[in-house]
């Protein structure tokens, strides 16, 4: 076959990651942006990827004139692969966008996951296909694949029977109590609800099998220990415990981009106080954590780059380089807001985020501007204006692409009536014996406080369209004393979207405690990894030995 792979691009999501994955496998990628280009290219292999809102994707696909050329390509018998919303587009429609029609190769509609038993939606994390799934295109029931979606083809016995009667082979997955289509194939059509380009070595293998048209193959020779470790026990709605490595990135006094970690937000060396603490180069460290088994990598830009044109922002280069060889989700935070560029041009947050997505990011993290958006939400009587960065980015790329980074600090009060913000009764009184406290939101890296509680902030952000909360804690940051478990449970009680525990992890036991004693959906580590105290693998090995399922991915 030709070494050229064609990918349809209707500007929906992060195509750079898919391009990197295909090129990593030894192919050349050509993007198809018009139906004429699709007809003229006459591809041997075609990929239809989509991210975000179903209606946005299929409406773009149809309005640009792709419907008939795609159908003609499928009729030709040549292989096509749909990814995420690209799979959903094969169905007739989705309850996410009732007025938008799909390609109708399968006469069913997507529906939203339920929130039963406090199951967070969207599903974000590493799930497995079920044991009875047919093995096609390298799918493996003992591997984990990265899912990030709120809507799916949820199966009933009747719909499953109908799909099989119509000739479709199905790989199923289970999220909570709901089974859904994780992958399917029929004749020359193959699709996945998960993102193979973000599923590590297991995902690369799936893409490689599709491109080579290796439809069937035996499983690796797993030992009983392998099976025990890899088999899904569905104790966490089907997902493994996510371990995220976080890198605080800024320029030092010599102008070099470095990973740093401060104590209570002071990143200067304690020995002389003259330079930024340098813990390594961002891309090299990120690659190391990927090889150690990190499930996600988060880059937090803590340098403003005020004198740098947006298109030349150093973080764009960091993402581009990291995304070439790191095939797990990448999040970037810092500066995702409406800005004025160095030439005076006003650049909306959506355009800023789009630059990061096109450079390889899968999610963007919003901090200070999320606080402002929440304050405006409440001052307007709980109305969504549609103009905040959270709303505009979520509408274009989906809720799962928007992470809210929160920096709260504990404030004790004599009586809950003394504040308008939601309080908790803590097991850790202050020096005056007070047991009531609330968590005050801060902005600008913790340097300013606002009269807004973390409960109120996170609830507002969820309503505005955020898909995940990155929950820091100023009181624990750099302490190595473990996560603030009360804070995590407080926020988990406030929202129905996933929550990432951050700040305070100093040893593997802290991750175990974070998962077992709270409803945290992921745990993030920084300093303990940068200093070399523990590796990501050390943490995962410890969790596995203590009964918590983690993703194990090998070449």
C-alpha cells in the first residue's frame, strides 16, 4: 500500500496528535479539507476523526459537502476508520444535538451516560473492552484505552442483537452500569469510541493494524499474574486509577524554559534566592514520565510571556515537541483567556485555545478567568452568557477539553453564618479551636483572594460547560503531607464532573489515600517525580500491590 494516509479535517479537535501517531508508525499524513480534495486524492486509507460536540462535527462535515464523497469512498470498499465523534457520525444521530443527522450507517442514536451512583460524566480515563469482544484490528481485552466522552451508543440486549444481525462486529466497554459500543467493524468500516492516538502503545498498535489491514490476531501470551493485574474489576466504574504528572514551566533568569517547583509558590532557589529552581527541561521530563507510565501529562505555564507574540509563545513549541512522541493526553494551562497580542490585536480565548489544540494539546486549563466567569455567573442571577472562555471553548471542542484549575485556601470561621460560602466542619481545628471552615478561591497564582468559595466556583464552572476540575490546595502545595482529603470530598460533593486531586503528594501512600478515602477521579504529582524521590512506575506498582487497578502499557 501507499505510505500516505489521508485524514479528513473539519477543524474539530486535536488532529496533530493523530498525525503524530500515524507518522510515528512510518507513514505520511495528508489532511483533507475539501470534498474535492477527497475525490482527487483517491485515498487508500482514510481516517475520520472528531472531537467535541456531535452537532458541531456533523454539521461541519455536511455543510462543507463531505457527506456524499465520504459515502462514495465507503462504497468503493477501501478502508475507513472513524475515531470518537467520527464513530458517532456513522450512526443516525445523537441526543446531544437532536436536530443534527449522522451518516446513518447504523440506525441508532447516541445518548448521554447517566450519573447513577455518583458516576462522573464525562467519562475521562482508561477503560477496557469486555472479555467477550471479538479481537479485530489489534484490540485486546487486557489492555486499557483512553476514553473521553459524555455520549455513546449505549447498548441494550435488543440493540446489540440488531447490530450483530446487521453484520457488525462489536467491541463493548462498560462505564458504571452502562455497556456501550467501544469499537465496531463491518466490511471496510472500522471505528473506535476511544482515542487510539492517545492510548499509548496499545493505541498505536490498533492504528498500525488498521493501516496494515491486520484484522485478526492472537492475544499475547499472558501469564496468570498478568491477567490478574490487567483484568478489569469495575471497582472504579471500569476505569483505572489515573496518575497525572504535572510540570510547572517558566523561564529562568537566563531566558531558558525550565520545569520548576516552588514552596508556597516561591520558585526561587533557597540557597541564594537569585534564580528559578531548575528541575529539568519540559519535553525531556514529560517524555520520561510517559515512559514510566503516566496516564496524562499537564504543563502549567507560570510565565506570562507578555513580550512575546502569541504565535511564538514558547509553550506552543513545548507542546509540538512533546506531542511527537508522547501518546497520552496532554493538558496545558496558563494564559488561556481573551488577550491583546503584542501588536495590539485582540485575540479571543477560543483562538488562543485553538492554537494550543493545533500544537498537540488535548485539554486546556483555565484558572483566574474561571473565577471571574463564576463571579459574573452569580452576579447575573445564574445566567450563562455564552461569551466566557469556558463556554466558547466548550461549545467548539466539548466539555471534556476544558479543565478548571482551582487554587483554594482554608479559612476558619466561628460560625457558618459568618460567610455566604459553603462551609464544612473539619476534623482539624485551628489554633483557636474553630472547626468550621470554607475554602476561599484565589487568583493570579494564589497571590490574590476573592470572596468566592470553591464549592460555589466549581458548581458555576460545571454549569458554564467545564468538563473537569484540577483541584489544587495552597495549604498543601509543596508540603509532601498528602492531599487535603476534606477539600477533595467537599468538591466531589459539589459537582458531577471528574475531579483531579493535586497538591501535597510526597509518597505513593498519598496516592492510595487520595483514591481510597475520597472520590478523586485522578491524582496528580509533581515535586516527588521531579526530585526523583519516586517514579510514576513506583506509584503504580504500589497502588497495584494495594488493590487498585492501574494502566500497564508495554511496547
